[in-house]
C-alpha cells in the first residue's frame, strides 16, 4: 500500500478499529458488513466506498475523518491521471450520452465485471486493477446522487453475449444490474440489434457530456488512454456518430426486453 493517500487511509481504518477494541467481525456487525468485507477493505482487495466510510465515521465517532480524507485526498487520486479531468466533467454534466460496442458502459458495470474487464490480458498489475475498480465504482455515484444527469447509453448486442472473465454467473448478475439501472427514470439504455451491418459507432466507444451552459465535451477511448475533445468540429463529428448510432438502436422498452432475454442465456 506504500505511502500513498489510499495506503494511509487503509492503515488508519485498521489502526482506529484496533484502538476502539473491535475485531473485524465486531466492527462489521455494527455497520452491517461481513468480517470478510471489512478485511477486504483494510487489505485493499475490496473497493472503498463513501457510504462504507460514513458508517465507520459514525461507529468510531471520528468526526467525519474518513469521509473527509476520502473526498479531499483519495477519491480523485485513485483514478488514472488522464481520467481525472473527465471525472470532473462527468460530475458537472447535465446529460451524458455513451456508446459502447465492446463492453458494458463503466457507469453501469458491477464490481465483478469491472474487475474482470481490467484484468483482461494481464496488462495491469493487481494493485492497479483494484485502484481502477475503486475509481470506477466511485464514479457511479453520479447516477444515484440528487439531481443526477440524464444518462443515455447505446450498447451493441454483442456486449450482452460476450463472455468476460469466463464467468457465467458474473455475466448474469451484470445484465440484471443493467435492467435494474434502466428502471431509473433518468437512465435510458438502448441496444443495437444483433445482425445489423457495419455502422459508424463500431469505430470505437465514446461519451458526450453536456454541461449546464450547453457546452459539450467528448471522451474518446484508445488503447493506452482516453482523449477529451472540445473543439467544435471534433464535437460535431462525434455528435454525427451519436446520431448515426441512435438511428440503429431499438426503442427503450424493446431494448430492455432484449437485455432481459439475454439474462436467461447466462443462467
């Protein structure tokens, strides 16, 4: 864990628990988490989440120490440097439009699915994988906060059929999670039906963020890192790709039926 802010936070979680005379099981009982969950957080093998830290602060009467440290020093630092600018844009956006031809959009991923995706190919060290999983889970709070942005996601049908991590149960849980997310009034999820011919979106994933002042930014995925663009001509190109993708998508209710049918294929 080293001397990073995250490492310090995890060490403090353990130190203050022990100082309070509590075992991992005893603390877990007070905050309604299992002892294995508490252990996983303290050892860095489970993502840290703000609601967990809030319960720790309340139980150990820390005066908000852990939530404060998370917000001020840790939360953004666990994201890759090239992603931090986009996270700020994402938080301020009033609408997000996301197209994915290969994977479930990050804001809709379960923890297990995100971990499996990031482990694919063994390109990242285990500790980097866990840091990015934590960052991804934290980002998802943008959809559950008060006054969330309007969220539109279009995914290729192949995303629902492609095995990730060779784990059928994980895939079933992931698709069920998408269905649950789609029940929120501000979340619109659409599917491009299987068998469609080539269409512009297959060139790569992208996100368009619309800000309160109507300014738009786009996030383009590449193999190494993402690119954020805001030049009018670039935004116009990405918007045209979005419009083309929307022309191929199924209606919202029909898309949800396709996802529910895909759930059954993983049981």
